[in-house]
């Protein structure tokens, strides 16, 4: 008996000793540290670790291997970092720990074994875990999660808003014809946001995975096959501030040109110059506004296959492109062209590209690597190569000289990307990378290339760029992402809110969908099409687009469809002052245009799961209709009171309501106290003017005071924000209720923040419309001057100043001329 037990016990003891020895030689242990400015450098038994207080609410942690140069960070924007406020950082030192303090955020470093814990205002956020039995050379980080912690982020995926409990690929890949489920799409961002209000960004461009607690229930894990061994942790006390802190590090979205917010004609695709001109003429005949026409791949070839990489006009189909572009421009319409990063071996540009050495290489032969994919036998432009920047940039500049106003970048994942293909990250440092090493930043770097080329051609103008793929921080290049080749179906429409919200939380605030759906569809589904285009009015970019077996443009459908969509597109143009102000807010702070419902109550984690309705800015609540044949739909209203935008019916909030549906409208609500600026609809933003400004104020006794502002500039200058070439109009309503006064005060002022711009109105005609106003006998003063009561709407329209009460609508309309000095209305109640 003893002879059998003893060997087992001896073996067990040996196993324990071996495990202990293995732990001791594999664990990373602290040796020493040094504080240099905002950086804490720590020497360990496995190399150096750098903690950088990159801003006053964030750390970057970089693990360095001796003798190995780290990959560059593609996410961090050094220009933004240089503008950040820097806290005075301190380090405290004890026998077992180091504490690196950066304002409210602190990193506590356990010395042996080495790992880091993070605290905000003394409250534990998370800590690194060390997996000593599975250590490997490639980057791998683990963090502890709490039991009920919810996680958002990871980019374009259809999984539900809470991304907890998933193992997801970090590899940009197209998902053609997707519907209601997708784990992998065009734009994966290796970052998560916790409902504990911190964010972790895995600053790594390589193929990898993020595990949000699937393999190990309370463990968040990032893995990759190579790349940069680093992450950032960012904190805040609110979600908007967390997003702001994130874009202060990764870069802010430049303000797009005003025409970006108009209607874009687009399809796969326009096959001739005559078709392009006829399409725009049809928009004008049908009285439907349009600001651009976007040409798919037929502009450079008559067939789908065999022409990619020509990068020049097919003169058989487009015999005089410059004349076409000029004619469109005279009609108020911009021209946008698709390009891809592939150059087929049979195209006109192949040998030129080979000779210029701008193609990614075969690592064995050193020659341009070629491979087959759907469109033909091809090479891939190495967008990391500075020679490629110059070569491809010259193509974009040539097209811009012809009058092309914007670039549409497709297949930029890239759609086919050999794992072993070699890219040049730095010729000077002889730094190379495989396709797998930098796959996820290919579209990001391509966007940088396009932005640079267009800016160099026209430095005073804002670039326009639609892109399908990118990385954390791609917003700094002005990228306007779309959600890929969605199924043309109700199932394709359903996930669009989730996709845009998730991307917006990570800086990509202009994420939008192909309105009406792109892929497939045997016949025209009229209701689905209308519902999608109605929703599109309240998403960042308005672009109906699809395969041309069914026309994506509303002008080619029946009269009822055209009538409904015409009114919604005109509404889009009427709301330009409101929407453009959302763009200003985004460029200043990263605040999304589309905002999740949990922004209304940040302490209610249940709201995180809401993926079928959202806020458009601060004032609107939108509930898209994503199922057919509905007579009514449930809407969850936040606390406060809400008004049906189309009927003015008032609803009490903090409850679920049943909203009646017709084909003419979708549920759009305005919160009580909101002030909405709008203008008259125009056929193109070329004719945009705000000298006649309407202000809709949603009066409610429950809201004593409310305010809003409106941003205006010339709509095109690249330096509008940095040089303060804009105006900011401030509006404030104050409901005065006391013994001595019973009146409504409404104030107008122009902020001193803006210095003005060319073409700025010297004065404005203001039409103030007060909704939910139940008083017929009205008296009003403007700057102490009594306003004349008008007998009819017609009389008010003909006058420069007047007051009219609509008994049927319960609206009070006051019309005045405002010279932009601080002014006020006094409406006696």
C-alpha cells in the first residue's frame, strides 16, 4: 500500500516544485522605476513597462521587449495630445506597491508579481490579470470584470447593445447581405466601454480577438497575433465626458461641409454620363432636393470585373466628364467617385504602379504580390508606403482638379488581404509588417491618404470622404463610415440603430446605412423602403443606395412614395440649422449625433440594452418602424413630457405608450422645453440661407427654463472652427411664475465666441412659434415694443412684424426682425 502511495505523493510534490519554479521564472516582477514628466518607466524581469499619463483622465500602458522596436500607435493623435490639459502627476512608493496618481485616476502597481489595478476617485475600476501558464510573445491582456458589469463597444457588430459574454474577432471583414446577427463586419474597433464609466482601448492593429467574458466569465481579454503591445484606459464621471476624453486622445472629427448633410443620389451604379445627367434632372423635375451624385465602379469600366485600378474615366461611357461635373455643379450638385485600393494586373495603371513600387510585396521575392479575388488578378496598394501616398494622392488631386468633390472608399478592410503580404511602415527605420500585423488599420491609413491629398489640393476646403473600414481614431481624418452591404429587407433595417449607436460611442459619429438596403430584393417593398428613408432623415448621412435591379432613388417610384419621401427629404433640409449644430457639437467634444437612450438616465443600466430607439441630438427622440403592416408601435418615453413632432400631441414621459401609425410618418418626439431652429427647404445646400429663421419652442409648464444654441458658418471653410469664423446664436426661454409676474421671456443673443464669416446675415427675420400655448388673448413685446396682433396667417406672412394665434393648433406665432443685438420677447400670460 505504501509502495503505491509514496510514488504518487513524491510525483505530486515534484510537480508542485516545478510549477513554483516555472512561476518564478515566467512571472513579470518589478525591479525599479523612474518618473520622467508624465511618464512612469518601470523596469521588470521581462522588460520595460511605460505608463504615460496621456491626459488628465487616461493612461497609456506600453509593454516593451528588449531590443524590439514597438509598432507605432495608429489610434493616438499627437496633435490632440499636445492640446490636452496635463495634471501634476505623483508617484508614491511602498514595499509592495507603486501608486501613479493622475488627477482622479490612479494606477496601483503590484510589484511581485507585477500587475496594475485602476481606480477612479478611489473606486476600483478593473485590474490586469496575469495568465502565467499561457504566456506568449504576442500581445495578450486580461482584465477583471465584476459580476453585473455591462460592456459596450467593439465596433460594427449585431449582438445587442450589451456586448458581455462574447468572443469576437478583431479583423475587419465585409459581411455581404447581413440581417439581424453578425459577429464580424467592416469596422471592428478593439475597445470596450463599461457601465462603470471607463474605457479600455487595445491599441493594436493586428488580427486578434476580444473576449468579453465568454471563455472566463469575469475576464475581459484582448489577444492578437502581433502588433503593438499596449492599451489605454480612460475614465470619466459621465458617458458624454468619457467620449470627450477618448476623442481628446484619438482625435476629433473635422466639421464636414454643409452639403454632406443633404440628400445624396447613389446606386450600384450609374453606367453613363447621360444617365447621371438624366437622374439629376429627374430630381429637379420631381421637386426633391439633392446635393450630390455618387458614382460606383462604372465610371472607370463598363463591366463589374476587369477594370479596378484604371482610376480614370471610361471615355466611351463618360465622353466629357469635366463638362458633366461642371453642369452638375451649376445645378447645385457635387460629384463623388468610388475608388478601391486594388490594381488589377490587366489595367492601364498596373505597370505604372509596379514601376513606382507602390504595391505591397511578396516577402520572399520582394516583388509586388499578386493574388486572385472577385474582381480579377490583382495587387494591393501599400497605403503605409510614403511613395504610395504620393502616387495615389496624385490620382485624387487630378480628379479634384476636374471638379470631383469627394471620395468614396470601398473594399478598404481590405476585402482580400493575404496574411503574409509585406507592408512598409517606415523605410527610414526599415520597419515592415505583414498583412495580419496591420490589417485593421489599412482603411484607417487609406483615409489618412485621401484626407491629405484632398487637403493639399484645396487647403481651404473641407474634404468629403465616405469609407467602409477603419480603426480607433479614424474620425480624425474626416471619415464618414457606412454599415456595409446590408440586406434589402426588413431584417436589414432592424439593426441599423444598434450599429450607428455603437460606432458613435467610439468616435465614429457619422456611421450611416444604405437607405432602402443594398443587397438582393426580388421586388420593390414599398413600405420597407419608405420606413427606411423616413428613419434616414434622423441619421448622420442621407444616402439611398442599392443594387440597381430596384431603383434606390425615390424619383423612380410611384406617386405616393415620392410624395411621402419628398416631404421627409425636405424636412431634412429644413432641419439643417439643427443638424449642423449637432455636427459642431461633435467636432468640439465628440458628442454623437445619434445618442443612446441611457444618456437620459446614466444610473439606469437597463437602458443600455435599448437598441430600437434613440435620441437625435438633445431634443428629438426617434423610433424607427422596422416591421411591416403595423397599426401601432410601442415607444418608451423618458422622464419629462414629450410632443409628437407631427401632430403636437403632448405625452407624459417615464412610461411606455402605444403610438398609432400611418405610412406618412414614424414616431418622432420633441422633449418639452426644446427650441428647434429651422429654415425653408431648398433644392440644394448651395442655396442655403438662414436669414429667415424659424424657432419652434415647445412650451410646457413643467419646464421653467430651457436653452439652445445654433452654429452657423460658410459651410465649406476648413478653418471655420480653429479661426472662429462662425457665429453662435443662443436662445433661452424662461417661464416666470410668481405673484408679480406671469409671463414668458424668450431671449435671443449672438455669442462673442464666434468672430463671424463671409456672407453672415446682418439681420434675420425671426419667426418664433410657441407650441402648446392655450391662450387666445395674447400680448407680446419685443425689446419693449408691443407687437401687433394679426387677423390671419396670410396677414402675418405679408408683414415684417406681427403676432398670430392659431386656435386649432394651439400655437402662438410671433414674427420680428432681429439685428443680432441681445434681445427678448415678453409674452404676457
